[in-house]
C-alpha cells in the first residue's frame, strides 16, 4: 500500500465519508505546538461551498 495525495474527495449531499487507516485519511503537518500522541484537539474542515464541520481528532504517531 502506498499513500498519495488526492486533490479532493467527493461526498454526496447527506452522505458520509469515513476517514480511517488503510483508506482515506487526513494528515496534518507542522502544527505548533505539536500535540502529544494520544492527546485530542478540535479540527474544523471547510468545504468548497463554505460549510464547515468540526470534529475531535486524536493525535497518533506516524508509522515508521
């Protein structure tokens, strides 16, 4: 398996997109301060149409 960036993902109106290991997922780089592994924080995503969604993210260690 190889990770590669995608320019966007499509979600139909009223649909769901699950981000998870082995599938689509979000990677956030260069956060300051860097969250400790296991800590959580809020992340807000803004969609092309201006709607936002906020969820809780748990910081995980990058696979080596």
